[in-house]
């Protein structure tokens, strides 16, 4: 087989494999973005319901979360 044909076949295989890898990465990226958007919408809905129904502001939620972590750290460290 001449060298030119080998180079053409090798180059074609590299292009095809590169396109397949790009396609797989694109599909994974789309799935990650979709999951992130779904989670963000869910969190926003929960915060909105807390604010409208119970009058709890996002600042109050954040304060409760940080206090929970501080309490957890105190319990783990034994203070």
C-alpha cells in the first residue's frame, strides 16, 4: 500500500475518532447543564414558596444553613 493511502486512511480515522469524542463530550455537557438548570429552578421554587407562604426570606434560609454547618463543626470537633 502506498504511503499516501496510509496517510489518508490514518487521517480519516483520526478525524472520525475526534468527531465521536466531541459528540460524546457535547452530549455529556448538555446533560450536566440540563441537570444544573433543573436543580436551580427547583431551589428557586422552594425559596419562593418559603417566602410567599411562610414569610421566610432567602437571607433567613442562608443564615439557618450556615448555623447548621457551624453546629455540625462544633459537634464533630467536640467543642
